[in-house]
């Protein structure tokens, strides 16, 4: 959360890949990721790759228990 407040991007790391997470409207989902940063974070959505960068268009961001 402190990193997000400093303007650092929050990402998801899965299977040794980095994913930037965006909302369906195209806005960056960092604020939603920060809300769940106290544990394991899950993201449901569509995975895309553009110019070698991985993205997730999130339908839902949640804590994994």
C-alpha cells in the first residue's frame, strides 16, 4: 500500500510472469490491488499480451484464502 501511495505500480506475479492489471474501462487497477495487498491476491479476467508486456483486464480482484 505504501508503494502505491508513492506512485509505484502494483502488479501481479504468477508463474514467473509479471502482469499489469487494468479495469474493464481501461483504467489502471492499482487502487483495487492495493486494497487486497495484505494477502494473496487473485484476479479473474482476460489475459492479453502487447509488445511483450502481459496485461490482465480484471473482472474481479479478490483475496485468496
